[in-house]
């Protein structure tokens, strides 16, 4: 099991008190939100875990964390941590499986 840490930016949604949009500078493919800061943190962690696992399964290199250089007033930044157990296993094809796909 390995620990991964990435910086998330929590952006208050205009006109929706308590709602936050969440992005990760290092992983622009992650965009999520929550109807409270607590829910936004949970959604950020869930999205981060899924994207990291997907990248690892595809054999891609994970990007380094990027912290924003400047934070606009009203935005929050936090480091989100996830632990992922990733193991790739291969199983030799048996005669029965080879026949099924022939």
C-alpha cells in the first residue's frame, strides 16, 4: 500500500452557500464538488483515488504535485491523501481459455 498526496483547490460556488467546486492543479482531469466543505473533501479524495488507480493500471507515470503559486481570496487549498494498494497479476492462459477465445 502506498500513500499519495496532492494539493486540491476548493472554490466556493457563487450563489450556492456552502457548495464547493474542487480541482487539482497537478491532475486537471479531476473536477468534483460537494454541498458542504466536508462533502467536497470526501468527493476530492474519492476522485483522486480513482484517477491515480486508473493511471497506475494504464502504466502511466503519476505527475508531481503542483501547489498554486497564488491563492485568490476566498479559495481554500488542502493536501488530500489517499492510500492505494495496486498490484498487477498475470495468469497464463490454460488450454480451455485459449479454446474459448479461438
